[in-house]
């Protein structure tokens, strides 16, 4: 069973018509697809790369189908076992992104299958994508790019790894202050100022002095209240001091 027959079997209640690119271009520019709400599934690159090195005539025909289709799903079959696509099969990704940026009403999606190992399975995957993505409302959100690996659909999207980025940024760099709740911190802290006179550089640092045993001539004081004059003078840099300790 070839893929066309497998698709007809997968879409039992939907009329499937197979046409070549020239016919599709002619029907699209004539307004047949938009007028009748025809949804297009392209299998041009199911076996070989077409768009990456096509002729001007072929490109214009593809452009006509893109611009005059109600919905278009472009199917390729060149994804690796790890989901990485062949560079030449990604030409359609760039073209679709440009087309969508210029006309946000275009419904253009792409599906990159892993291999042609089983046409019935590939047809079921295509049908699943079509039913899930095209069954929604006209303005509903949908994924533009999908990659199939071992029968599982993936979204090829890069997401920032916040913790890793933060770790890399602090290599060979002095630790930077970050907001935290004082009530959740149990270790001794001392209030410090990075640049005297700039109140926005106030921050707490670890107070290692309180961990040392008291000397014979020292006492431990639990501060309940304090005036602002000396501390304020210190903050704005009018007094020579490095650390204001809170116990």
C-alpha cells in the first residue's frame, strides 16, 4: 500500500484527491481551494528534497499553493532517529516562517516524519496531526512545526534553561545579590553596601564573625532597636565603616 492509498484509508469519511503540483497551483490561483475550503497535504518532499534546489517554475507553483490554500500541511520524511532534520528539508521551515510573518492569516504547518518504514503508520500520524490541528477554530493556537520520532510527535523548539544559564554566567564572577525572604534564612547575615552613598547597592552577606567564640573581653548583644543616625551616615559614606552587622 502506497502513502496515498494509506491516507485514503486513514481519512475514511473525507474525500481525498491526489493531484500534481502544476494542477494544484492552477486550482489554487483560480480560487478553488479558498472558495471551497479545500485543505492541502503536500507530499512533494516525502521522498526527496525539492524546495532546496528547485527551478523557478516549481518555486512559483509552490508559492501559489502556499498563498491560496485554506490550510496547508507540508510533509517531509527526512528526520533522524534523534529528531534532527536534514538541512535541505528545513528550507520549507524558512519559507513558511516568512510567509506567516507577512500574512498571519495563513495556516501553514509542517510535519517531518522519521522514515518511510511503514506507510500505514505514517498515514495514521498524518491523520492524527490533521485532525488535532485542523479541527480547532480558525483563530485557535496551533503548532507550526512537528517532528515524528519512533511514532511520537515532538515540538522542535528551544527553551531557555534558566538554572544552567545562571550557573554559566557566574563562572569566574563574584556572586551577585538576589532577592530572598529574610525569614527563610537561618544563617547569620550582615548588611553591607557595595558602593557607599548608593542605597540600591545594599545587600546582605554571610556574617562569619558571629561563628567565632567570644573573647575574654567580648560580650554578645541582642539588638532590639537602634537609631538611624549612625547607620544612615554609614550608608551614605560619611563614616568609615565596611559592614553593618545584624544579629
